[in-house]
């Protein structure tokens, strides 16, 4: 197929039970500010994205999968992975794996405060 998009993943949504607490968690772990958008039927907390055509996503009021059994989006972290893992634990998240190294970088599986499975991803330099 000749019309293959640059990114197979276009958007991600992470369900949260308490938007204010979830925004606090993600901002503490990742060190960036989420933008609150209340223009649609549900409020969203949108992750920052410098590339208008890149993959992005948001938090929304919803029901997380039980015990991290849903999809696992990997989110880029600033700085070192070990520091993000510490921030995650300090913010109430749970570490679920040791560090995994692959050619594009390093990551660790964690659960956010709602039990969502996420990957903390340090992009290789």
C-alpha cells in the first residue's frame, strides 16, 4: 500500500478516574504540562506535542482496565529513566519491570495511580 502513514499509531487515550489527580501524577512523573481542553463532550488533558503530525494523546474520564491489563502506551521521558522511575514511585505509581534496553532506547513498565499500564521510555541518544 503506497499511502502508509508515517506513524501507525495516531492517537492514544488513557482513562482516569480523577482528572485532577491524574494530571498531577503525569506532570510529576514526566515533568511537562498537560493542556486541559473542555471543548468536547468530556474534558481532556492533552500531552504536549511539538510535531503537529506526530503521535499524541490525552487523559480522559473513564474506566481503566483492571490491574494494568489494558494496552501499554510508552511515553517519552525527559532525562534518565532511573529518575523517571523514582518520580513515578514518589507520585504513587507502581514499578512493574526492571529496565529493558532495545535499540531505540530503554524503558520500564509501570502502573499509574489508576492502574493503567504505561511504559516510561528513554529515547536513545
